C-alpha cells in the first residue's frame, strides 16, 4: 500500500529549542492530518477495545496542551483540572473539538514563545519540584507522537489512508 499522507520529518537543527519546537509542530500536524476529510461517524468510530477514537485522541491532546503548557509551564489555573478524557460527548461537534485543539496549540505556542528558553522552570511543580521547559516540551512531544501513532493506525483501519 502506498503512503498517501507522507511528509518529511523536520530538518531544523539550528538549536535545541528550534529543533524541539519543529518536531512538536510536526507531530501536531500529523494528528490534524489524520482527522482531515473524515465524517463525524468515522471520527467517532471505535475500532479498538478501549474507548480510543480519532476524535477522542484530539480531545485528549487538547487537554494535554492546556495542562502541560497552560497550567504546568505558565501557571494558568483554568487548566489545572483537565480530565484527559478520550470519550467525546455526543453533543460536541467534531469541528468544535478540532478547533479547540488548534486553539490550544496557539495558546501553547504563545506560552512557549514567552518562556525564557529551555532552562526556564515551570510555574507548577511536577512531582515535588518544577521542571524545565525542556522537560515539559519533551513530555508533550512524546505524548503527541505516541497518539499520532495511534491515529495513524485508526485512520488506516477507517479508510486505508497511511503515512505520517
């Protein structure tokens, strides 16, 4: 089967933060690409034993962006209690879930630009102590990449579309 959504990985290598941000942007774009062009039924289709769906992954990653960059890094109390839920309420429109992810990404990017570099400490502790922006960025990137892989598999099961 030919890969129909394949893109090159970022080649940014101008510095630690530049490279890390490029790979996070790439992972986010991969997730958004996986939901592009699908019907509501396809986005909500459950193809595995867990409650994971493409739309649920987007909702979960929205919460991750808001919690880790909004609350943990920047200290915004609005995102202290997100639930990371994978089940999307039936009344939530897919376009609203996807728009929420895009908005969370924009907010996260603003927090990342406002930080004083990779050594900047988080406003909220992780465990017993603050973590650096470097750590928070690596954590969110790994979470996004992991779920982009899940999205790859779900999309292929739905309509055969493959590629990163």
